[in-house]
C-alpha cells in the first residue's frame, strides 16, 4: 500500500494507525500470504468479530437502557426484551450489512490477494467483504491497545448504525449519495480534537454549526463537544467547507452532514431521481432501474414470469415487475419473455421517475 492509500482508508474508518503494517495486514488475504509469505488477516478477523459484538451490545444497552431511579432499587431496565435486542443486533452485524458497508466505503478494492483470489474476483463476494470489515476492527483493537473509545468510534463510523436505528433522515448517507452523484467519489471527512467555544461562531469558509436554542439542551451538548469533523464537498470553492461538532466522531460527522445537506437544499443543489437517468428507454429500462436501486432510491426490482399458450399454440409470456415496499406493480404480456420483462420494467421506470 502507498501512503496515499493509508490516508484514504484511515479517513473512512476514523482511526489513524501507529503501526501502518498492522493496517495493511487487515487487507491481506490468506491466498497472498500462502504465495508470498508473511501474515494475513484471518486472526484479525476473529478478533474483530468479538470487538463488533461487544461494541454493538454496548451501543444498544446505552441507547435503550438505563439504571432505574427508584427510591428502593437501582436496577437496569431496557426498552426491549432479550429477544428483541438479539434481532436488532443481528440486523446490524449480518453479513449483507457488513459487506454493503465495505462497498459503501470503497474498501474492498484495497484487498491484497493471491492469484487464485484475483482470478475469481473474490473482493466482490459478501463473505470476503464481511471478513475485511472484521479484520479492520481487529487491527484497530491491537493497534489501540484495546482502547474502547477508539474501537467504538470506528464501529460507529464504519457501520453507521443510525441508518437502522434512527427514524430521522440519515444525513451521512444522503451526503454520501450526493457526492457519488456529483463527482463519483465518497466524501472525505477530516477529524480534529478540540473544545467548542464562542470563537467557533466565526464562519469556516462561510458556515459553522450553530444552535437554534441558545441556553437549551442543544447548546449545552454543543458546549460539551470535543470532536470536530470537517467536510469539503468540492475542492474548487464553489461550495464552502463545513465544520460539525459532537461528543464523538460519529456525532460530529452526523452534525456536519446535516449542515451540508441543509446548505445543498437551501441553494437548490440537491439531485433528484430524474437527474440520474438522462433518457429513459424501453430497451435500457431494466438496467436503468438497477442503477437507481444501486444508488439507494429503492430496493432492487424483482420479476415474476408465467407462460401460457394462445389458440394457435404460441407462447404468451407475462412479466410482473415489483419493488419491495411499493404497492404499485406492473404486469405486461408479450410473445417474448425478454420483451415482456422490458415492458414491465419500462412502466415501473416511468412510475418511479414521476413519483420518487
């Protein structure tokens, strides 16, 4: 790995390694070490799996539980049962979620692999991406000497659990989607240590996090913040840089993304679903729907097919296109299965471009 690679990776995971060799080891597959010697990421993966479990349990218990303030008893109570907590935890640490987060962070392309892995493109396999997620956490645990705050910060930044746990808008993902659409790359966040003070009201390239309720809870939280996250959406100066504050790197990142998104919204710089597809067409509708799904507008469409014979014995195909969570479905018929699928996809494409 090059110095530039280390900087990009550390920016995404929110942790700066003292031992860069350990960070590189997290990306080394066994196929490579078998061919070239040295260590691989398998033991780090084992360690990271335990780190992830512990951090998620701690996060859920802090978020949903508390010590009762009863006059006679000081006991731990929680909003959810053991079974419900288990379901929430499993949804956060399941393979598909960890792999999707690795892809969202663009970390799979840094894997160091042997010839057999390269031949089979294993960097795109969910289980391999899941292993990488855990190996990175294992490397952080060793490098930080098991610093709980450091491990929790990286889990929160990499996993972005608020995407599953919060009902409010997820500004981190909204900003990630915007930068992917605007310049084809993920946003780069820079973190600093520092206490909030009144001097921070001086705009940072025109903007700084502000409080609407001076003297209220929001102001008190801001005054207690000691993490700073800096975000620059464009390097050409057409959009100002942003600074957000929080008690953790994750909180600071959420704050800066909310600030940036509100700026984009106010200045009419947000992209809509209609900006994604220049020319909707029947022949490209299947692919165009998949592009929109990959960019997070809705789940990947599914298709159901059935075949009947007309009076002359010719095949008549029916294709139904649906999107999970969407009541609207489209069903079309054609003598060709492929044509029926295209028509159903095209009708769904026109619908989502009009209504999303």
